């Protein structure tokens, strides 16, 4: 039975809003800083746990063989399942997905499946008869705000980490090779879209990147942008009590792009390190890397967000 | 994107429209007597019915969400099984329906003056009778007209429109064929007089540099939509007033 979420007191509310108006956050970050990201890869292929500060999300990929859809006989499929269990937060109900769970699932679906990030045609075994169905399970382990960013990093990392069994097609029979017979194959990913959530405050004049739980309760609304390394926006959503204008949206995409670029590099490094450990036979080793996010300094964002009419240049330290 | 030509060489779309042209819009207010406010909107072949109940005392299952300083908005979205080209039974708690309902609820939470109706509940019920693309936009437009019919206070009209990008030209008001062709689709709900974007969602891939162009055309489409909606409301009010004076 889920607990009722305790209401935030007016004092806390006012404290956070006033701090944001002074370009400060209660945990000492800059407004464009995300929390420390930590990626831990499991022993099995396709298992990954990501922590963004205190928020922890685990992702696991599994495949099974199925009959492909009749409208798309030469493609496999990707299914995303999001579990918001009560262990993450007392007020989550494991039986019903709830508004937050559905939002996370839909945004991940749009960002990963609809943007054609995974090559589904490669997952076809026999046209019209057999194909691979990839299932991505996302479990939220601890909720401290911004599950979506954490889940998107976990999803992309585990999809890239995963290896499916190798197969041989002989006429009508399909032979699946075990891991001892032949090396398993990775999934083909065309690009890596990462989501960035930005919270808006004070009549949409101030934005924060990566809100924590308390900031999420106090915020007016949020802007979610999923962008990949090639500057292509895969999914965007503006919701809540937000009244924003076009220059603010374009500026936010720039912020999201810088974060996505950094994350792409980080994830690639994590995966190559893991490969090295596995090749050296250190099977018991759990790779865990901490990334002190570089403080991206953007001169114009530190100034009021409404003065966006001049062309900005940002320095990356 | 390959195969189907969304824009011909003469610059016409599949259904013969120009790229910046909206579909034919027909709307009516006050279609139901039982509901506090109701409307019927047709955008091309997309037909939506909206009814509003409220503000009223919160129902028993919403009692836990009562707020002392504002009203709760409850939205239900349902797509009839005969609404799409292929008959498809959609169960009540479908993920896509819940997601769409949540989006519409968030849109109106920021536009209705919720602080004027504390401890109450406003219900928005939407039913899609025929779906031909831009479902979210037609729903938002229908809900706005129904809220106006119900007499609930709003900050401004909320007009929604969708746009896509094909061969470098932006197409406004996407229909189902253009949606399934695989191009990116940007829908936005805008408050035209305040010129603010209240809600926006993007499906599909769009390069960062092209977003500005598509956003501009969406806002223009919303302004066109606003002109039609305002005219409908004025005509409805004139008709209602003339009924009073003549009888």
C-alpha cells in the first residue's frame, strides 16, 4: 500500500524558490550542473545500474524469439518496461504505473524506438516467421528526483553493452549457438539519444538542469529534451505551468546537446574499460566509474534567462 | 521518408493543401445539455467530442488529491474502436490513452485559473470519433471551446497545432498519412494573445537547427486556429443572445 507523500512546508518552498532566483541551488551546484553520474556494469551482458546523485536506476536487456508483426515482417521489435516499485519511494505503487511511470515509459519509447536508434531490421531472422524481440526492463531503485535522465543513461548503456546469441539459419531451421560455441553479437545502435530534464521556476524565467526531488516538487514546469551526438533532437516535451518562448527552447537544446556529448564520451569509455576487464579474465570485477561532471559554464545562463536576444558564446572548462 | 512524396514538385501536399494551409475546421459549442460545457470539433477528418463537468465537489476516488487553494483537473481520453482505418479495440487503461490524458491535463492545469475554484474538481472528457492525425491538437482545441462554453475562467484561449518537416519545407496540421510517413512531428499548444507556448511535444528526429523553423510555423498555425475558434465563440454568443431577445 503506497504511503501518502508528505507535503512540503511553505518555508522549504520559499527557501528553494528564493535560492533559485539568486542563481543558487540548495545543494551547492550551479544551475547548469547535473549531479555526479556513476555507471556500474554487471557481470551479465546488458545489465547496468546508473546513479545520478542519490537517484538509482537499473536496466536489464533480454531477448526472445517471436513471430514478427504482420505490418512489419522484416523487423524485430524493442519493448521497454518501466517498474516503479515501492522500494524506490514510499508513495510509488507497484501495481499501477502512475502518471510518472507512464511518462517515463512513453518518453523513453519515443526517444529510443521512434527515433530509430536501434537497428530493428538486423534483428530479423526469417522474414515473416522469426525475429528477435528485445526487452528492456528499467527498475527504479531509489528516487531522488529526475528518474528520466538516469533511466535514459541506463537504457542506452545496457543496450550498447548487451550481446545476443549468434544464430545459423539452415533452410527452415534456426540454430542458436550457446555462449561457449560462438561469441555473442552486439546490437547495432545508430546513435545514442540522452534525455535532459530542465526545471522552470519563477514564471519560466529561471531554469535548472537535473532537478532533485525537492526541486521537482517546487518547480513550475519542466522541459525534457532528448538529443544525440549529431545534434538531432529525438524527443522534446514541455509540460507543467510553463510559459516559454522560442529563444528559451533553442537555448535549452544547446545545453542538452553539451550534456549529451559529454555523456556519449563517458558511456563509450565505461564500455571499453569493461571490455578490457572481461578480456583480461577478471570476471569478478565490477566496473564502477565515477564522473565528476565538468562544470559547464555558460555566461548567458548565469545571467537572467530572459536576456537571450544576443548571440551567445559559451566556454567549456 | 522514402517512397511517399509528401510534397509534390508544384508544392502541393498529398491531400492537395499548400504547406502552410490548415485543414477545414468546423466547430460547435453546446452540443450536450447534460454537461456543463461541451463542444464538437472537426479538423479535416479528425473528429473530437469534448465535455466538461465542473467545477464540482471532488468525487470519492479523487478525495485524496483535494487541494485547499486550487482545483484538481481530471482528464479522460478515449479513442473509439471505429476511429482508425482498422478496427482496433482499445481497453480503458491503455498506456497511450493515459499518456495523452496526462498531457492534456497538464496543458489545462497551467491555463485555467485554478486558484479561483479551491477544493473543487473539473472533469474533461474527450472522445475521438474519427482519427486522422493531430489527435492531441484537435483534443486541446475541443477542450478549450468546451471550457469556454462551461464558463470556467481561463488565462487565454489554448490553441494547438502540429507541424512537420519534409524536403526542407514545413507542413502545418499533419494528417495520418503524413504522420506515419516517418517524419518528425512537433505539436504545440499556445496561448495566442500572450504568445506563450504552454505545452509541446516532438516525435521523431529533428536536427537542432531546424527546430526554430518548425516552431515558428506551429505558432503561426496556432494563430490561424485561434482566429477560427474566436469567430465560432462570437457566433455562438450572438446566437444565444438573439434567442433570449426574440423569445
